[in-house]
C-alpha cells in the first residue's frame, strides 16, 4: 500500500546524525566509536505549493541541532500562508492589501464596485479601533460585534451592514490565505441602532424609522443647497447595491441611474428601453421642460453594466423603471418615498432624490469642466441658471487674491 502523502505545511520524520569533517568542503556521518564534530538535523517539508523540500540545521550537540530545526520549521509555517500578511499584521495593513487586490483586473469587479468598497472602508473601518488591532485580535466575535454596534448607533443599521461586509471581505482574504480557519465577521449578526433618540408623540413613520436608526429627526430637515460629497455618493451607491429594502422597492438601480446621469426623477421613470443604446453607451432623454431637456447622454461604464444586468432580468419591459405592479409609468411620489428611505439608511436624512442631480452638477464643476457641459448634462437651456441654482457662489477667493 502506498505511503500517505505529507500534508501541506507539515513535515516528516526528523533525523539527527553526527558528522565529522573529512575535508574543508566535505562532511560525513561519524564512524562508530568516533566523537561527532557537529550534528545535523534534517527532515522533508511539503510546502503549500505541494513540493517536498529538505530543511536542515546544524549544531554542536544533538539536542541543539534538533531544537534549531524545529524552530526553523515553526518560523517557516507560522506566516506560511501569505507573502504579505501574518496574524500580527494590523487590520489597517490588511485592508490596504485587500484594496490593492480588488483594484486588479483579475478581481472581476467593476470600477464602480471597487470605488464603493473603498468609500465604505474609508467611511467606517479605516480609522476605527478595530482597524488598529492585529488580524489575530480582530478576528474574534467580541471586537467585531462591538465595532458594528458602534457603527449602528452612530450611522444606522444600514451602515453597520455595509461595514460588516467590508470587514468580512478583509478577514475572508486572511482565511483564504490560510491564516485562520474561521471568519469572525460571518458569525456576527448586523446589529440595529440602539433606540436612544426620543420619538415625539404622533410621529410620522419616517420619524420613527429615523429614531430607530439612531438619527435625531431634527437633523432630517431637507437641505436643497447641498450636494453629496464623493465619499457620501460612493457609499450610497454601495448601499444601493446591497440594501434589501431598496431592492424590494426596486429603487436600487433607480438611485444609481440618477447618480450616474443627473436626470430628474420624472425623466428616469419615463425612460424607455428603446432610447437606451448599451452598445454605444448612450441614452436619449425625452425631457419635456425645454428643447434643451431633450438630450443624449453618455453613460459611465459602471452604469452601462448596471443597465445591461437589468435588461437581462427584464427583457420584455418597455420602461427601464416601470411600476412593479402594472408595468406602466411608476408613481413619482411612491418612488421618491422609497429613495428617501434609502438616503435615510445611508445616513443622509437631509438629502432628497434631487440631491443626486445637484451632485452630478457639482462633480462636473469640481473636475474643472465647463459650466455649459453641466448644463447640457442636466438639460438646462441657460448655463447661467445651472451655475446660479445648482452650483451657487463659491467661498474660495484665493484665485482672485492671486490676481490682485
């Protein structure tokens, strides 16, 4: 019967022999009755690539040679599982390695997904107490649970869910590299925010939901002058891709479409598949306000993939975002209400669906592109109106100071 193969990362029998020096370059096993000059301890190790390799150590005594070999074997296998990670690597460092991996083409992730994961890492994990722990310390249920409870209490359960996903992906990388057998983040349920916010009498359902998420309803006053920051936008897109409530209400793709085009919610709900060219990566928007509102927009690559997936899931639909019940034009107020719920979950209770449109204008402006381009994107006839209403006056006068 064939001898069983040595398991990966393990070794066979350790053999220790005494040696004497026959010449400056040659040692031989000590003859019987002769005192050994040195001792050699040797074994065969089966490395993680499946190959057997000799490992040997030398010392003046048998015991020291055997101890030196065992120490070498321990050092060889402890960090065996990753060229970049060890159990004492900080979660912050591991997160950087993970981000580099998901940015690579072979990860198979869309650029938008990578950006969204990066935003979630920056927003919730990077500067946390959990990130300052080593992987060995962090890969335990108590610290992961405590971390997620803190995120839930400050940002809401939706944010805690996203943070759990990111931590789980980082720890999952360590598990795949062989550092651990179990991913602790997968053993922890996403916590809900503690009900520490007072709920006024006869509160609206939204106020109750905000309080349950740990958000003071007084902070939910709409602010139509603000746009989402890049981090807030990326996090919202991440949440839209994973939030079950948004998927059930069929607003996950709607939110991403509005964030990637800047169209009005009414324009998005009226968008027909006949006016979407996924090969060319364009969409014709049949706006009704002015001639300028009828426009052809180029779609960002990540949004093309979102729409392509959506088209495959609904091949017979006429509208891109039809009513889930009738298949016709969806009720605008109903869609806006579900979008507001998604914004609340993302910790943006001040925002409205129209904030996505303002964000597109701000991104174009902050990239240094002409205001006329922002006006064309939004479907405005007058670029001055785009600058006045959507961009506002800038507070930074440094460029003027440089001239003066």
